[in-house]
C-alpha cells in the first residue's frame, strides 16, 4: 500500500500538467479518411509549402463566405487527410491557415466545404504561401519599403485546369527589377529601367491613381500605389501636355513638325496682315500727310506787340 501511495503521489503532478482526455487529444493532428470528404477539391503541390499559408475565395463563386477545412495527405487512394485548419473564408481578404508550415512537394492539398463549384478551367479556391514574411496578406499582399507602400503580386505555381490556384510570395530584397512600368488609372503610360517618382508631365488634370510596377525575374511584381491630385484643368493645358507625352517618339516628331508648320503659317499670315495694314496706310496717304498751306496774311491786320 505504501508503494502504491508513493507511485500515486509521484504521478499526480504529471496528471495535472498533462491531463488525459480531450485536451490531450487536441494536441494530436486531426486526421480523417480523404474518401470521407464528399464536398472537396484537391491539388498536388509542385513546390514545397513553407512559412505561412492563407486562403481566399474567387470573386466568381456563388457564395460570398464559406466554412472550409484544408487538409494535406499523401497523393494515394485511401490516404488519411491531416487537418491544417478550418476557417471562415471570404472573397475580400486572405484568411490565415497556419504559420511555420513545412509541407513537401508532391503532397496532396484538399479543401472541403460548401460552395466550391466553379466553371471549367476556373479555380474554386485560392491558396497563398508566404515565405520569410515576404508580405503582409490582407486584401492584397501588402508591402512597405524605403520607396513607398504597395503590394506584392505573387507568382502562381499551378496550371489553369487545377481546382486550387496556389500562389507563392517570396522575398525579392536580393533581386533587382529588370523593368518599371508606370500606370495612370490602370493605363500604361511609359516604361523605365530605373525607379524614380512619377513624371507628372504624363498626367492630365484631376485626381490620378498611380501605380509603379517593378517586374522581377522570378515572375513576381511589386506595385507602388498612390494618388496624385493635379487640380482642375480649365485651360486644358494639362490634357494637351499629357497627350503629347503619351505619344511614341515617331508620333512626337510628327506632332512637332505639324506644330512648326502651323506656327509658321500663323507667322506668315500675321506678317501678311501687318504688310497689308502698312500698304493700306500708304494708299490712303496717312503716312504722307502734309498740312495745307495757309493763305498769306495781311500784315496790316496783324497786331504785333513788342
């Protein structure tokens, strides 16, 4: 009896620290047979998933929100699916599934839940794998650096016919962009090899939504977005200037030639107008005016003082 009491006293603190039952079971990954997931879509990873994983619904789905469970498993028949997370997914923001993940290439990813019906060649759900804190997913994959704020445009690792579109966001701090595209309200205005503030000569009047896109060799893009107010353009000078700057080089040369011809014609017309005015003055004797001779005066009728 004393030995049993001694063993019970020794095990009691362990029972308090590590309780048996529901709490202990919750520490074990939840698994189900993949065959039991009747409302599921699947895709096999072509790239390791490391770091954080997020989920979003496509805009074209019939449902706006849905409770979805995301699993991983071996890509074999009858395999067990291990739960990553169950979340309330939506169409607007990326919802986090987990951090510090390490799911190897070749693993099957399964998403189970209502409303995952899409057209052919259209994904039913989006996954975003963010490595090394490359961005802060919200509505977009937000970034901030020394140049400004914006978002990272990740690259896709799946094909058009996959049911799950999987995107990957890797840090680009060690890479150098090969091109910068400058957009105004979604319209490409010009391209540069160096990053610099937006050239306002390209902008018309009003509030402009600016996007400077940095393109990288790993198929990722960074968008620096902002707004610039150009004010009211009552004279339409800003519109004329921006239209000229948007022209290609040959068109600019042609426009300058046309402008030179027009200015030459206006100058020639003004010259002829002035000449005609001068000739008219001569024709009417205005420049040759001589006062009429006064009739001789009789000295006797004049009074001289002095």
